[in-house]
C-alpha cells in the first residue's frame, strides 16, 4: 500500500493517520481530480488530515474494479468457506487493532473513546463473525411443484453493491454493510461520510491484509451530491444500501430508480418514543430514558427522542431526569469517564442550537441545558424540555443531539395514538413491569424494533429497520442476507420428452 507518512494523534502519538487516499482495486490512490478535503477534530474544529476527494470519475473507476472482481472473480467464484475464512481473519484483525481503530473513530467523530473501544469495536468484530458464519450456510430449496418437474432455487450474489454510510457510527455502519454483502459473494463500492472518512479506510486495509482479493471492496471518500449521487445513479451498480437522513434517502431512491432501477435498502431517521408507564420504577426509568436519548451525543437514528411519561410518575420523573442530565459528564472524549463528547461538526451543532431555540419559542419548558458548553469545539449542554406537545417542531423533527423532550400522558390508547403520530417508525422503548401493558404496546407501536425495559440492544442477529419514513428493508440478522442475494428458480422435466 502506498499510504501517507502519518499524522500523530495528539493524545496517543503512537497512533497515526496513515490511510487518506481512495482504495480502488486493492490500491490506495489519489482521486482523479487530485482534489482533497479536510476532515476535522470535533473537539477543536482543527483539521486532522486532508483526504482524497472522490467524485463521479473515481466512483466509475471503483465500480469498474468491483464489476471486474464480480464478473471475472475470484470473489463470487471462491468457495463460500474460503470467503468465510477471510471474514473470520478480518474480525481477528479488528480485535487486534482495537486501539488504532477506536482512536481514529473518536478522533474523527468525537464519541467517547471508552465507547469506541469497549462497546463499538467488539460489536463490529462480532457482526463480521456473525456474517462469516453465514457465508457457507446460504442455500436454496428443492420445491415440490405441480407436474413432473425438478424445481430448485439457488441463491446467487446480486452483484456490485453500492453502499453509502453516515458519520454517527462510521465503523459500525461499515460492518453492517460490508459483512453481509461479502458473505453473500457481492463486491462493493462503499462511500463513507465526508465528516468521518478515516476509520473505513483503515478497516478496509485490514480486510485486504485478511486476504480480500483486489477490487472486491473499494472505498471512496467524498461528498454526497458528487460521489454519493454518482454511486446511487451508476448503471453498473446492482444494489444500493443507504443509511442516513430521510431527506437524502428520498434522493438516492429517486437516483436509483431513474438510472437502472437498482433495488435499494434504506435505513433512515427516527423520532422514537420511549414510554414510561405508571408502574415504572422511576429511578431505573430515568436512567434508561437518559441513555436512550443521550447515547452517542444524541446522534442515533434510534434515539428515544420523545420521552412519554405517565402523569402519575411525571413530576418525580422530570426532577430526576433533570438531575441526571446535570450529572452527565461532558468533555474531551479521550478522557476516561467522559459520557458525552462534542457533536460531529459546526453544521449539526448550529442545527441543534436552532432546535433548542425553537423549543423555547414554541412554549416548551427548558429545565436544564440549552446552550453550548465552553467556547471551543462542538460541545452542547445536556438539555431537557418538559411540557412538550406533538405539534412542536422539537417533537416532530429528528434533532440528532443531546436534547430530551418529555411529554405527559394519561392512558394507554392515548399514548399509542400519540406515539404513532409521526412520519417515522424506527424504534420504541417501553418501560413497565406489567406484562399486559408490554404486550399491548409492543404490538400497537408501528416501529421496526420495540425495546422493553432495555434500549439500543444491537445484537448482530437481531433485524433492524424502519416502518414508514424510517426506511425500507432490514439489516443485521438473517434478514439482511436477502438484500444481497438473487433467488433463481431452475426448472427441468423429471424425464425428457
Ligand atoms: P446527514 O445530514 O446527517 O449528514 P445524510 O443523509 O445527508 O445525513 O448523509 C448520509 C450519507 O449520505 C453521507 O455519506 C452523505 O455523503 C451521503 N449523501 C448526502 N447527500 C447525498 C446525495 N445527494 N446523494 C447520495 N448520497 C448523499
């Protein structure tokens, strides 16, 4: 590999940024235009590194490499067991390089280092192992059709997958996308988010060290309207997988259909209810609701961003929710014990502050937070609003920041109606010890995941995806394999005429 000389991490100088070019056909290369763009440290707003900026021409080069690796092999032609072994070796390398990967992730994204190293990296190698295990267990059926025919189905890789990922969980999204596609025998062009290009390049390098043949995974850093749009509309891409906002989801779906009708899987935004029922242990409910919203600086598509609290426990809940938010430790994400780092960039930072102002103007009660923290970087105070109503913008839009909105409710039918009164349908949390309540709510909520007395449990085997404008299709688990497979029916007479 030709990689750059290396830029030292200020906290841990032994860790450097080495990979800043595009990864095309197994080589790190400059972009065709020679252009680069800066990626920033959200702790300070300073530039970390300049990264090659891919656009339509680079996407085309990457798709050509992926096409060749798919059509001529070796990837889809290798035995499934060989492919599985590459993925297992990759997951071992991920475990071995936790420190470098977690440092890059925190440096580029701002999330707490302990979260990167102890929660996310283990989830990432786990999901790769999960799909490594599937690679040699994908098979079709023999079908007892009417008539004297032998009918089989075989499951073939769909081809070249275009994958566009966001910045909130750069490596985890890389793993959710790359793991199943490779297990199925697809080849890939992945476009990382422009805010966080570093960890995907490093992980892709490790995947090549694990034995991935050139051209099977190509990684293009770059911007959405240029590189992203070129990938979504490329005529030689057979499948598109996108995670990001619902607004951009609409754009890529349109680009996909206007070009070659490639099928698309979309993981989009959310405005998930977290429902605290009247029988709840308030201390535990406060803690879980706090985690559901504030985890990852509030930058989760699944964030429990509408906290519905039953009137019987409401007043106690809001006092304790305020105390918990005030106790939240916000600061340099590389420091031990820090729960919340900076937001990703100035754009998101300003957007969140605008939503906070809109909450105040629309009559919600700000009980804590509401402003930036410090004068450098993109830190925001953990913020809690009460007296929130569904017609307020802060209850409708995805804020993607550390802003908790608490809404009071009285009875079950009412909370079901209100929780469902959103264009989103990604997830929901239910906090209760009552079995009937848990059963009723989990069936009535129009969402892809209901977490009962837990939240953000993202096991590799559990399918994840949205109802309504939160997306189409499912990722993780066995359900994700179908995204990357074609089912072919083969029919022959039992006896030739
Ligand atoms: P956010 O607003 O949180 O950055 P986006 O949905 O815009 O979320 O971004 C998610 C991913 O989609 C990123 O990789 C981004 O570059 C990409 N993207 C943004 N705009 C487009 C577009 N017009 N076409 C294709 N991809 C896009």
